[in-house]
C-alpha cells in the first residue's frame, strides 16, 4: 500500500512555490508538480514569468524522476559526464534539466510521491521555493544533496 | 489599457473545470488555461485522468488562440478542409486540436484574455465543464458557435 | 491498496503473446507490455518480425493508456474524428496507434494494471494473441469492445 | 553462414542482467538486447527502475552497434572529441550513449551477434551485470577495453 499525490495537493504545492517567490521578492516563477510516473498534475506560471519557464520547471522535475535523483545530484553527474547528459537530452527531447530546482517528493517512509520543479530565478532560489512549498504541505524533499 | 489573466484566476478556472466534471459524474479531466499569447498559466490534471489529457487540453486551447476561433469553429473548418488542418498540425507539432472543449476567454467588452481547454470525457461534456468554470468566474466564453 | 505489474509478469505476457502467434502460424510478432503510467516493462520482438513492430506494439499499448480506452474504441473514435486523431498523433509523436491489438490490462476488480500491444499480423490476429496471453496469466483484458 | 541472436536468447540475457543486479543489491535496472542491425529483440525494465532507463539502456547498446565499438571505447572517444559526439547525438536523436554498460555481443569466432545495454546503477556496475549475463549464456562480450 502506498500514498499517491492528488491534484489538489499538487496545485497547493505549485501555488505555494509561486507565493514564496513573491514574498521573497524573487523573479516570477513557474512550478510543475508531476506524479511518480512523470506525468503532470499541476503546472502554474506566474503571469510575469517568461514563457519557457513552465517547460523548464517540468524538465527539472521530469529529469529527477526519469533518472531517480534530485536536481543537485543530476547537476554533479552532468558536470562529471557531459557527453552522457548530452546524449540523454537528445533522446528525451530535453526532458532532463540537470540543475538545482528539481526535487523528488517523498512521504514520511521515503516512498516516492512525484517531483516538483521550479524555474524563474537562480537555481538556488528556485530550489528554496520548492523546499518551502514542500515543508508547508508536510512532505519531504530530496534535492540530491551529497549527504542526503 | 486592457485586462490580462493572472495565474490565480487561471488556477481557479482550471480547478473549477475539474470540480464540475466530478460533480457531474464525468470521466476524470485535465484543464489548461493559457494567456492571450498562448503560453500556459495553469494546467491541472485529475490524478485519475489518462496521461495524454494535459497535452490534449493544452492543444485545444492553443489551437483556438493560434487560429483565432473557438473549438467548434475549428472543428467545422477541419471537416471542410482536412488537408489544411493536417498541414497545420505538422507545422505546429500537433498544437491545433480542432474539437469542442477549447474556448476563447473574453472580458465584458469582448477583449481576448486567453483560452481554456478541457479534455477527458466527450467533447461536448469537456466544453460544458469549461463553460461552467468560465461562468463561475464571471468571464465570457467563445466556443465558436455558428451564431456567436 | 492496488496491485501493480512487475517485470516478471510483463515478460511472461510478452513471451506468451509471441508463442501463441507461432503456434497459430501467424506472422512474426512484437509485443510491448507497459505499466499503468505508460512506461515499458517488457518489449519482445520475434527475430523474424520487421523492425518497426516493437514501436507499433508500444504505440498501440501507449495509446490505450494515454487515452483511457482499448484499441477497438480508439479505432472507432479515429474513424469518427480523423482530425482529432491526426492532431493527437502530431503532438504525441505518433504514440497513439488507434487499432485493435492494444488492450488495457485489468485486475479482477477492474483496477488498471497497464496495457499490452501486439503487432505483426492483422489487427484482429494481433489482438487474439494479446488476449490469449492475458488469459494465460489470469488477467483481464479490455479491448474497447462496444459492449465491454 | 552465421549465427544470429533469437528472441529467446535475448530475453534470457535481459532477464539475467536484471537478476544479477538484484542479487548484487544494485539499483533497479533496465536492459536492452539488440540484434546486429540495431533493432530491439528484448527490453526489460525492473518495475522499480526510473522511466528513462529503458531508453538509456537501448541507447548504450545502439551506440555500440552504430559506431562499431564497445561502450568504453565510445566513452574515450567522446571525451577526446566532444563536438563530434554532440553532432552524432543530434543527428541520431540521442541514440549514441557513450559510456560503459553498452557491450557488443560476439560468438566464439568473433562474429557480431548484437549488443546489450544496461542502465540503472553506476556505469561500471551496469557493465558488470551485462558481462555476468553474457557469461551465463556462454557468449562473448566486447566492452571496448583498451587492450581488447
């Protein structure tokens, strides 16, 4: 038996990420929340965010799920193995965006619920908004920190 | 000076469309709300909706904006000019889905605010949920009815 | 709580479909078994089957899951709404192959387990092999028959 | 006259690679076995492996066949000639994944039978599972070792 993410929780997560970005005075954001299989449940784009942001946010989240790691681990691997990540991006149509701001969503037992991706400001700030939204809903985020 | 759709209104529209589908006992839905430029503000997918639904909902809305007509008018034209619509779909990567369920969003003066697309049940039921959501927010929908 | 398909069952399904095709003297087949989210668990291609067969088998199964109907219902809809299916194929990169031979896999309670797609002979014979394999494993197949 | 790989041997190879990964306590894997022409005979994905793994495994095997070298030799060349491999990936749609874990399959006389690709854990561990599966079936693997 395991929990799955529903659209209400996904919409609340995405809304919270955008709200935190505004409250922190960051650049306008887009946020994508995907289920564990990589399919979208909620994608929101601040009306002032540039138009590629929803795709980038989706690619951050989908890359985490497609490879099984948080965005920081993807970033480390892309730096160590650029040819591998170039190839993955060609085959997946750019679905793997290997930077911070993509975070795996887990329940209290570590079960995979899906992923959130945020794009709009620096990668660090994108991730910060993702984590604030995750904490607000009482979920656990896996960014791919080296010690995580 | 003119009104534009913001992400909060877009998210409320999409949420309302999914809620109406549930209340009416229809099949699970996805709903996409795009700004007047065709870029997504809010995309929601019921967790029980099949996974192509968000893309289809987006394509219904985007086709309306890309061509300047509601979904019913696109459907009539696709039936009358199949080769034209085949070509459009090849050049746009399938972004023009010419069926009911794509509705242009207008303000009280007829100004274009964006579009909503709904997918999950029959085209007629998809459109019905779009119109219920539009009415709930006090906006005006342009389905491309022959007399509209 | 719900059942999910594992790779062993998927491989047995695919292997059984190919074996039934041989025993019936049909043309060489490919068979794809996908999980409920549309991701492959097992794809097998008879060494004498032509090389597009695995992609076609995958597209039959993936179309059923992406749209939420068995292949026969997809075929009826594609005939009634050709422009809609042309558009869906453009946006999905040809993932929706609307013919018999794609079958949703369900458990005894009707829960969705995934889908199987078979390609190699006529659509009717493809579906026949899918159904023989499904019966052999004690699962339930949903072909999209009008009365199903 | 020469030997060719059949689907039964391919399915046994792929199944053996996944089993070795489990027995060694490695991360969940996908494995692709292609014939000498680069077309799939068997693709298996552990139900717990992330969803890009089948494509990556296929790309590792297909890259070996497309270029005529094992994955380790491809990795060396990609490091020495990054622009060349970027171009190859653009033209092939990401089919050449130049890392360890892609292994050419040869018969006792060195004749080319096909290739196997494994993805899920580190490249070294992926290759290890490929080689264990190859040994189990009494075939010969060509990883592209410098001295091979």
